C-alpha cells in the first residue's frame, strides 16, 4: 500500500503498518504531548485530547457535580469519575459539545473531525463493518475481554474512555469509547462515533449536546 508522505513542522517521522507515518511532536496549550498518525491522507491524534484550556489560553470550566453537569448549556469538561490521577493520562478528558462548538478546543492547526472526516477514515480502513478492529488498541490492558478483532493496524489506538451522561453519571470505561464529531444532526443533537469491546464495527449515533465524550483532533488541510 502506498505511504502518504506528510511533514508536520520539523518533526521526525517513522512509518508503521498501513497507516503511513507517525510523529510525536504535537502539543496542546497545556503542554500535553500527543502521538499522531497518518491514515490515508488524514493526520489524526493517536491519543484522546487532555487540554483544560482553549487554544487561546482561556480555561475551560471544570464541572464535577452531577446536577451542575446535567444543567449545562455552556462549555464544560471533566475527567472520568472526576479522577485525573487515574484517568487523564490514559483516557484524556470528557467534553460536552458546547466546548467542541467553540472551534477553539484543538491545538492551532487542528480541529474536531466532521462527519465526513470520520466517514473517510472508516472507508479507508474497510467500511464500518471492518474498521473498528483496525482502530481499537489490541489486547485487554484497557479494553474488557474479549476486545473482538482488535489489531490497531491503523495506529489510531482507540481506547474505551467511557462517557458522562446527560444526568452527569459516568459510564462504560473499559467497555465503550465515544468520540464527538463537529457535525450537528439537528438543533438538539450531534453525531458521534462509538467503538465496543465485543464488536469490530464502528457505530455512528447522535447524542444530546450535554453528554461528555472523548475528542480526537485531526490536522487541518
């Protein structure tokens, strides 16, 4: 398979599997470093976003209490179970969609992927019925057994970071991963992508904007 050559700043690239090249030099405004991976013609973060600030340095409100989270119609983020020590490094943060919609969440030069950009990666990897196994981290270090079909052939290293519900309840860490798109389904809901420990498919649904999901950023063209 042809490897697409993409240069990001002046970083050193190395190639893996079917994905092309990976770089390790991306930073967010907080100074968190991220691995990235080229899949087809797209360059993605290979880790979930962890920033506590927008790319202009403005703090994103941290919301811990369930009732407060459930009432939000403005930006907010949290760590799963409000536990940054155990969950920040591995799973990143959970953001509501009001945070995503500011268009300032990802590092400068990057953005939250649209529906069509998510569709492009799944098509490249073999459509929704086959792409999930190539996106998920292999093994059961983070995913619950059996983590069906997972090979991480793509280098995307999708992890089961769970979510925060519209009631503010934390659910499904180790079982499911949820990632926002930037595409609204209607005035109340937004499209998101979901991977599961028992299946190798990629699932697309729509969710209320006040739920808390993970974010992967994609490089601007």
